[in-house]
């Protein structure tokens, strides 16, 4: 199966993780590749914590975004993170490409258990995480977040 670009649901152009119109965001673009989603990312100097080492919170944001794209890209569902357990295994450096992946380990009618990995520039596992995504409807997102999917979305 060929790698497939995942389109955003609605007009999420200002999302911190994947928004193309958020100058302070990560701008992640996710692809579906079989039973996982993935995005390449080159952290900017502004993403640093200790100098050129990427801040752990930025790594957490990449992982959280991979969770959301895993359930959207693989299950066609929207969700919100209710649990996240991250293990930081090694430094990620600003200016070097990393790959973040997301998969669904199991799911039911209410939620999905997800996993995400971050691979450093050499392909070594730099971070891994497991978490839970609770499914939400488009209407719930609109009501809770003041976000509109627009007239072209159901």
C-alpha cells in the first residue's frame, strides 16, 4: 500500500500541532502508511530546552498529535487525549529531522488505546508513549472549543 497524505478534518489551520497557519506551531503533516501514521519534523531552535536539545514538552506535543492523527487516519474518528504516558529515551536535537509515528493498539465504541514513537535522525528510538483517546463528535468539538467545521462538513 502506498503512503497516503491525510487531509485535515474541517479547517484546522491554526492547530498547534498540525496547523499550517500557526507560526508558533509545529506544522506537522501526517501520512497514512499501512497500519500507522507518520510525520517528519525538523525542530527549530525555538523548540529547544537546554540549548539545542528539544524541550520535552515539544516532544510530548508531537506525540499527542500522533495520537490524534492515528485515530483520525486509521479509524476515521475525532478524539481528545485522556491519558498519556511518555518515556523520553534520548535527546532530540534542534535542526535535525525526526519521525513521529502513531498506531492504534486497540479500540472500542468509546475510546482507543494508542502508541506513538519518535525516532531521531539516526532512526534510533528517542521517545515512546502510550495513551488513551476518547472519541468526540464534531458537534462536541464545536461546542467545547468554539471551533466550526464549516458548512461543507457534516
